[in-house]
């Protein structure tokens, strides 16, 4: 709805402090969990290399482990873009 000459368009209401703090806390916890996953994978990559990739060449095992890490890290923006696009189109309620 647009404002006519006699009406003043109201700005969207800002979140109240408890809601804002809850949003900041929730976002921070989500970020912490996500980065913990990346840290745990990188910290245990030596063990993953031996467990999941063929034995014989330790360098190839470590490179394969690093490649899995890189693919996951590089796919994050693409997944965010695609899922964000989908959520904006299909998940939001029409007003």
C-alpha cells in the first residue's frame, strides 16, 4: 500500500530489546555450532584420512580429506543462495 498526499507511510516497527537480544543470541549459537563443525573436521582430518580413503599414500589421503573440506566450504554460499531464493519464494507468506 502506498501513501497518498494526505497519508504518512509508517516505518516498520523495530524489534523490542528482548526480541532483538534473543535473535542475536540465536544467531550467535547457530554460528558457533557451524564453525565448531568445521573446526572438528579440520582437527580430526588426520584420522578421517586413514579411515575413509585408501591406504598406501598418506599424501593422497590428506589431499582427499582437504578436498572434501574445500568442497564443503565452497558450497556453503551456493547452498545459502539457493535455499534463500527458495525460502523467499515458497516459504514466505503472501501479504
